[in-house]
């Protein structure tokens, strides 16, 4: 964990924890927190620290240049694979048993260790379908 919890870092953690099933770019986070007077460079800097400390994770969406961040504050998020909608960006937890089976099958087949917390399956959610 970070050596100290700045007010800006706390704001970022609060914002991301209030939106556990969503991913945001640093620009989107800065826009949501503009009333809190947090500048974009502070957002990037603090996201980097939080990611390094394992509190959040980031993914690159296909065809996008920006990283998208989501929280890993709960143990559920740390240990599961996520489905993420390519239209609305909402994320969902894969059933634990399905995730375990998928990981075991893939690891046995390929001899490759899979990091569940970094794994995202992209598709379209039922609301956007």
C-alpha cells in the first residue's frame, strides 16, 4: 500500500469504489472529479501508485489509446475474471466456478499461468445487445 494516503488518492479510491463494475480512463475520472479541483496530472500520478500497490488494475480496450482503470478493492474483484461490455463499458464478475474451470483448462492445455484479476472477456451485455 502507498506510504501515505493523500486527499487526492482518497478521492480516487472513493470514486472507483463507488463504481465497482465500471472502467474509466484517467480523463473520464478527472472529468468526474473536476469539482474536487484535482488536475489530470494528479489523476495519472495517483492511478499509477494505486495500480502499483494492487488497489486498481488497468486494461487497454481494443482500438483505444487510453488505459481504463477499475478498482480491485474487494477480494471478489481480485480473484475473478470479468466480462466487460464493449458498448457501455460495464463490467460483470464471471461465476467463480466457471472462472476456475476456464483457468484450469487453459493452464492445463497451454502450461501458461493465468492472472484472473487481469483477465477480461469482452463482448456485449444483455442491455446493449
